[in-house]
């Protein structure tokens, strides 16, 4: 039986009752939760879930229902960009599944979410309807508040749905992609401008690593974060990223405070990092 992973991002990082309800809804349909993490500053939670096609389609619909019922983006404020209560829903093929399979399942999930809850859907990644929509950053441009303005341009309208946004739940970006590693590096400074410069230097669009996307966020008055999505951890090992950030930060006389992993990562990535730092084969 084919196995898939979904990594839903919910626009709620403070009310754990809502995340508990989301987890319960997922598990009720037979899918398995591998990991959950919530962040109050980002006001966002990320779940890592595995299952077969039927289990994950049921999980996707259940998550959309919990988000629609319990999250209101009209009063939502956090540092992370978002367009929806259930903001992002990627499907990742694992054992016995191809990327074409993941695209098909993503499209079915999008149709069911729209038909059940009236939440419009944008497809991204391998499921994108146009090359411009491959990047999640393009879909998130303008965020929840800008969805209605975007609807005036036919080229920017949702792939599924006849309205710009659900009144409280916004829209959802549903994709198909390979495994990525979400890795954050917190800097011992409140200098957001420096963090943004480091993120620009790192990311693919700024001429940095070809398999890396990076943003910068203010966490507290004396801490900033470089938030990273590593789309090919074999090509761009975590140790190389960390040491590059260390070098770039040193130009501003800034040190690294800590690293943070969001969700899961391939075991090989851990072994590669250990091999680099311990110097053993």
C-alpha cells in the first residue's frame, strides 16, 4: 500500500486546545501523527502526519474543518506570512508512491475542501497549475488581507473556488513536493536588518544555495531568527548551512544562539551532521 506524508501548517500557535482538536481529528481517521510543534510568535503550528491515501484525504478534510471552525484570520496576528487558517497542506510521496500520485491526491483534497467548507484552493509545488505558482511565496503574496484585491486579476485567482476567500478561514495552499527540512537558526541579536541580509545571501533567489529558501523574523527584542526550508538536504547539508550562517553573522559581530528543527528530517541528515562535527566516518 502506498504511503504518503502531509505537513499541514495551521495558523494557530497559542491555543493548544485547537491544536489538540486538530490532532484528535487526524487520529480519528487512522492517520499517524509523527510530530507536532507550535510557536506563539509565529502564531503557527506544524504537524507531521503519515498514512495511506484514504487516511490522509480524511485527515486533510478534518483539519480543514477544525481550522474553519476554530481559527479566525480576521483577528490573527503573527510574524509568519499566511493566507489561510489551514495555511499550507503539502503531500509528500513516501513508500510506493510517485510524485504524480501525490499531485493527484492533492487535487482530490483541494476539491473536497472547497466543496465541503467553501475554502478556495491554490495549488503549488509539483501540483502548481502554472510555473509562477510553483513557489509558495508567490501564492502568499499579500497574505490573507490581500486575497480580495488579487481576485480582480484572473491570473491570480484560486485554482479551485469561485470567491477570493472564506470570510474567516481565507484560502489554502495545497501542494505536492519531496521531503524538505525546516530548520531555523536563532541569532543572539535584535538586529532584524542583519538577519534579513543573511537570509538574502543564503536563499536561492538571492544567489545563495540552490536548494534553500530563507526568511528572517523578529522573535524578541534581543533575538532574531533565520527561518530555512532545505529542499534537498543531501545537496545542501545542515552543517554547511549552519557554518555559512556563522560566517555571515560574524560580519555583523553576531553569534548563533541556537538551532531549531520543525518537524522531522531524514536520518541521513542527522548522520551527515554528526559525521561533520565529530570527524568520524
